[in-house]
C-alpha cells in the first residue's frame, strides 16, 4: 500500500528516476532521508564499494546520482528543474531546507470535491471513522482537519482547540476539541506522530473550518510515526464516499426517529448546522454516535 500524495502527479522513487534501481513506486511520500529503501540503496552501494577496494570517499548518494546531476526534488517532481550543488549531501543543502520549510505551509491547490448524500468529500484525502481527515503531502508530512460531515453535524464553533507544537498525538485518540455554547466534543486524530505546525487562523476564527474544511480550515500538520500502518486504518477514495453515504443514512434515521426532521430539506445539500437546527437531537448523542 503506497501513500497517495496530494497534488503530486509523479509517484516514482527518485532512485528509480535516476536509473540506480529499477522503476519503483515511492513508499514513503518522498521523505527520502527517512526512508528505509533509501538507506538500503546507500548501504548496498557502500558495501559494494568497500568490497571492490574503491578509495573514492565522496558521499554514496553523490556517486550514485552524479551521472544525472539532478536535484532529488527534480527527480521526485517537486520542482521542474534543478541541479545538485551539494554533492547530494541533502542535509547540508539550503535549498533542500527551503523545500522542507515550505512543506509546512498549506498547498494553494484546492482539492477536487464530490458530494455524497449532501456532504462534501475531498478526493485523494484519507478519512478516519471519527470524521477527521488526513492529507499526505510531500516529504511524508500529513495535514489534518475535520470533514464536512462533522462540521455540518455540530455547526459553527465558538472555539477549536488544537494540540500545541511538539505535542504527541495518536491515531483514534482525542486531539482537537470543538467548543460551542459550553458544550465540547473531542475529535479523534487520524495519525500517530508529532505536531509540527498548527493553523493560527482556526485559533483566531474557528468558523474558518466550516467555511473551507478541506483547504483553509485545516487544523495541524503531523510528522507521522507509522504512516503506512496508519493509512491502512483509514477510508480512501471510493471507500470514503461509500462510508459518508452510510453515515448520512444513519444520521437520517436518527433524525427522523427522534425529531422527524429531514437532514436535507432541499433535496441536495445537507443542513449547514444540523445540531443548531435540530437541538432536540442532543449534542451528546451526536458526538457519541459519530465522533467517537
């Protein structure tokens, strides 16, 4: 299971693109310096060099890729063109550091959104059963937010609390906390890891999440601890669409059985504030049924 990286058209390992190994799909979201395959390639090359008695002490990465001379970010497809000036010692390269730093910023490209039973679902996003989403980005980091279903379900919030920088978060464990009129709901995190960036716009204006749940309304960026293992527990693509359909059906049954109020009175788009429109359904019941 290879992670699908948001807004990246190329999914080929840079070693394959450089002709060092056979064409292989990237298995670590282009987090090359933290990739086990990258380490194996370098280790194997180092062993072969020692066995042959070669005395060239240049970095293995340089010797393997120097015939191409292309920056690894060009080989990955992150930039259109770039040549290496640091002998493929990426840790010392200021351009590499700039690319790493910009990875914390939100991607300006908006996701493609489809509608399932009146709720918006972003394509190429992963979804947790607690209605948080995870978007895998270049360098292996994961941007996290709340899906349209959760934000319509509980409506506009007075405040959304986000774990601070450096906090450790766990998959299916409470992370962000939604607050409205003295009531609270904990959102379950879709990923194990450490928080490396937070969205200050959410802290200043919580309803930013409602306005653009899959874009400007993101909550935090996580450096994952076990990316591929965590992704196995999430819904993706058509699975996510089918799951939202099922959740909407459950919600419709709950509303009609308790209050007799339809979820989609107009027949197309779900209510913007389900709890605010039908408070008799109960905040605690909605949280218990759909957020936990």
